[in-house]
């Protein structure tokens, strides 16, 4: 199994060399280095590693604190890896999700995290109840006074929470946006993405645009994806969509393309809702002539 190393140092005057040497000694042929604070939400190197890591790969760090800023963050990263069929290993900590012992340790950490969250909820409820009995209004006094520093702190916290939620779904939409934009209109990109997702995880065009703009702002996506889509002839739209589906999975069968188009609620050239392999094959031939396959 390929071992992929990740090394992080906090400040500009530190060097990731000792970590990289330890990762190399552990068998990592591929090592990614990043200079960023552990509490910094924008870590483009880590984001790219998590996006590119594949089934059977193992992400390796020297210590847990080099990867995550909190226990909940660590568990979120490991969940993303597990969703891809990948593993996680920390050299100096007893965590290796590819081993039974490491999985047990992870379960214990997960239980501890849930216990910690429950305690925080109970303390918060008790504090608010106590404040009400004394005639005080609970919450942040800076927010009640509309203090600019307090408002900015809350705004940044909400932004961090939003980016964390986006990262959990990045594998669903980032590769498609990177590949399809700006060649296809946003409406068609959303339909292609949603054709792969269950109802509960589907996107609206406005929500996808907001997510893309956030990723462009933080450097995870190129600004080119936000460029205006070129005007396409009406007869070329369906070939472009079929070519995009084929490009995402070159081994996909004609019947599977039919299923995807029906999931997207895309109508056939004759306006029907049920697709046939012959119609898909005709559109693929058209796409090839237009230079859309490649």
C-alpha cells in the first residue's frame, strides 16, 4: 500500500526536514510539506492531499498534532480517508487505522470526543439557566453590544465551520467543477454532480456557486472555474454533457450513461425521459466530431 507523508510546521523559522526524514524512514515515497499554524483553517497542501489520496493509500504523519488542530478535526479527516478506502497512521501515536489495535484506539477517541461534546452542552445549558435565574441574559456580551471585534470573531468562526462542512463533501463536487468549468454552464455542472449523489446530498446551483467561490478564495480552486461559460449551440449541449460523463469515467457503459442521464432528468434529443444506449452512442459520436472527447 502506498504511504503518503504529510509534514507541517507552525512558523516560517521552522523547517519540516526532521519530520520529512522520519516519514521517509517510515517508508513514505511521497511527502508533502506545509508551513501553517495548527489552528489555521486554510491549509491548501493538506486539502490537495486529502482530495488526491486513493483507495488503499495510507496518510502518515509523525504526530497527530501535525495533522489536526483538535480531536474532532482528527476524526473528520479519518472519516474522509475511510470514505475513500484509505488509511491513517501516526508514527509516534498508537493510531493505525489499517490495524485492529489502531481501529480500537480510534473508537476510544471517538467515544471520548462525544463525551466531551456532551459535557460542553450540559455546562452551557447549566450556565444559561443560572444566568436567567439571576436576571442576566446569556450569551456573548460583546455581541449584545455589537462590538466589532466580537462580531468579527463570530463571523470567522462561522466561516471556519462552513469550510469544515465543505471539506467533508469536497470529493463529491471539486473534481467535477475542476474538469467541467468553464466549458459547461453551471446548470449542467450541477445536474452532472447531482446525478451521482443521493437525494439528501444534492446541490442547488446557488449553494454550489457559494462553495466554489469559497474554495477559489482560499486557493483550493483556480479562479478560471468562475469564468463565463462559452455560448454553445443548442444541438451541442447534449453531446457536451454525455462527453463530460464519459470523461469522468472512461470505462462507463452506454447503459450506465443512460441511467446517469435519467437521474439528471435530462431528456433525449426527441424529448423523451427514457434513454436508450443507441441514443447515447449517437451523442458520443457527435461529441467526438466536435472534439469534446479526449
